């Protein structure tokens, strides 16, 4: 029977029918899987590098704050003051202002013997810190950042309670007199929660997270799954310094943590159990400057969800293909093979980072569904990438550019201005008594104030020329190219007038409430760098504050 032409024809048609299926399953699909893995790893790597840049910038800001405090006249004169002096009170008030403004836990000034002479906490005055590494390194002339460690003294934890052992780090800087002799040390105590909050601004899907790990394998920042971890009994209060990254299936450090602690960047696209026992994809990067490891992980189920759906779709197509009559095997084989090869090329383009190319198949059959699934997946990846880029430069509340973007664009604008010898001015403004208003009427009302000022800035400055930024908290910066100092003062006065005219009276309050801001205006000097320009504008703003607020001061 098998020797008959009919049997041979049927067998041939079946072979022709199964051939494309076998090729797509054994050859093409593994390549699609590999290309998809490359896309996901690129996403993890991109987020990891963005977080590394964010952490580096954050730490540089802390060091810059410490150095700036050490250069202040009152700080350099601390040895001359005693607690009853007016100057001593002014110095203490200044330190408390910096502490509250930038969210530090505590700021202290110690003399060269290691005894704390001035502190934002009165119970710290008189304590000895000579044995601590941050004091010893600062006395050597270094701006030093300690490792994250449990606090020795009781400080306020995330629940508002006083507690020993809260994860903290210190940033210290030498204080020098006019003769450049080290006469003391200023130290800033930083709550690690602030770093966790900064890192959470970069999103990585629903189950993705980025966290820091120390050289002993303990998590430094907060986990995305802290509630689950508490239920599992892995931690009592928090993940920072309590959670060791141990694979519950082996009792050893997770595969990602072990590789990260070796000091080399890498990734695992195949997946490994994390500290919850959940299989994740991971990318890791060691930051030698701080002896921290940066881990970016996402659950495998979420990372490959679209590919699993694609796999099921392909299996459905395969079973449907088997039922097709032998007479149409050749035609259908071509119809199936060509689109799948095209899909492979598209996924390769995606793996190379090109998310602009659509599959371009418009049909009502299974290939159309498959093409739609690919296009949907591509569009989601493109939107996620775009959102990450926008998130890194935009303030979510006001819609203005953020501080990070200012630091990049200001350098470019200063270079351009110096090259072509054109004027460039800056306005640095801070909403007066914003903290009091925010505490009295709530964050929602406070957000309305910030949005209101942002709207005034966008309305009263030149579109596509002047750029307004939210510098942080209630601070805003406007960069005005092709504008001299006098013109910038006019702009600042106009913005102040219009902002002052806004009504911020909450519901239920009878007396109308109008707010003001203090602004510092300055212009770029020939050959000057961006940091100096920003510092001078900031200083002018503080002058406006000290002169009674609600005014513009030109430096």
C-alpha cells in the first residue's frame, strides 16, 4: 500500500506540511527566544546603568553639600563661639535649616580633638567621635563617605520613633581656617531611606526592582516586596541591613549576588531564584567607589510573558496546520514560513534596539494575530523606553524639567554661551514659608502651590528659549539664554507679581491666602562654569530671604 502513488503523495504532502513547522519550531523559534532575551537584558542593563548614574549623582550632591557647609564663614568660625553667643545660635539655626531643607538626619561640627561642639541635636554636643572613621578621614583632608551601618545613637526611624540601629551613613569634610589648617570636621548623617526613595523613581515593570547590596551580601536599600518578606519572616522591621540575599532553595547567596560581589558586571537571562525563591532575570553592576553592588531584577514570568503567549499562539497554529488538507500543504507551508522569517528579522531589529519597525502584516488569519502580538509587544517596549527617558528628566508633579536635566543642559548652555560670547542669566527662586503652608493645609494644597508657580513660569517666560526647572522641593530655576541681568530681573519681578496674585486659599478658610517667593538673579561671567553660576544664584536667593522675602535680589 505504501508503494502506491496515492500513499507516496500523501506522505510527501504530509512531509511538506510538517517541514515548515519543524523548521519554525527547531530553528526559527529559538532565535526568536534569543532575540527576545537580548531585548529584556538590554532593558535591565539600561535601568541598571541609569540607577548607577543616579546613585553617583546623589552621592556627589551629598559630598558637595558637606563641602559647601564646611566653607561657610560661620562654620569656619565655630571655635570662637560658645553656646550663649548670638553667633553660636545663628550657626545652630543655619545647620538646622540645611538639615530640614535637604532631609538630613543630623549635622554636627567637631573640633580637631573629636569633641562635638555644635549639632542640630543638643544631646550630641560634647560627645566624642574621634574613633569613628568619618572623623579620622576628614582630619586627613578627605571628603569621606562611610559604609551603610546601624546607627550607634537613637535616631528617628521610618515610623517616627527613636531607635538604635537605623541604617545610616555619614558624609564628612574637613573645616579649614584661613591658613588652610584643619580645625575641625563637619559631618552629615544620612538616612538610607532617602536613597531608596530616589531609586524608586525609576520603574521596572510590576515585579521589577533595583536595589543595593553591600560586600557581605546584605541589602542596603528597601525591597519592593518588603510586605511579603515580613510575612515570610525574613526580616522584622526593614530589609536594609536585615535581609541577606540568600537563595532559600540552597541556603547560599543568590546567583546574582554571588556574581555581583566578585566585582564584575554581568547578567543572567536564563533566570535564578532570588531571596524570595522566585525565579528572576538579573543584571548586576559593582560600584567600587562605595563598595556597593547594584542589582536589577524582574520576575521571569513577567519578563517573558509576551513570549510565552507567543509560544502558545505558535502551538495553536501548529496544531491547526496539521489539519490542513494535504493538497494545500505546499501553499500553506510557504505562507507560514515567509511571515515567520519576517517576524524573526523584526525581533532581531528589536534586539539591536530598533523599536520603530512594525511587522506590517495585515490579515485576518493566525499570521495577522501573530503580527499584532509582535506589534503590541514592540509598542509596549517602545513606550516603556520612552517613559523611562521622560521620567529621568521630567518632574512628575509640575511637568517641568527636573534637577538632573538642569545639570546636563546648563553645562551645554554655558559652553555655548562662552563660545559665542552671548549673555546668559539665571533666576533661582524659593517659595516663601512653603513648609509652614504645607504643614498647615496638607500636601495636596502644597502641590497646588508648586503647580501654580510652574504655570506662571511657563506663561511668563519665552517658549522654546527660556527653560524652567523644578530644582527640588519648593525651589525652581529658570535659565534665560540671550538675556542680561537687568532683563532677567524684569522677568523675575513679573513672575513674582503674577504668582503673588494667585489665590491659594483652601476650602473652609475665610481669610484669603497669597504666597510669595524669594529670587536670586545672576548672569554668567566670561569663562565661568555652570556650578559657579548656580551657586551664585542660590546665594542671591538666600540674600533675598534674609532681607525679608518677597523680593528679587541680583548678584
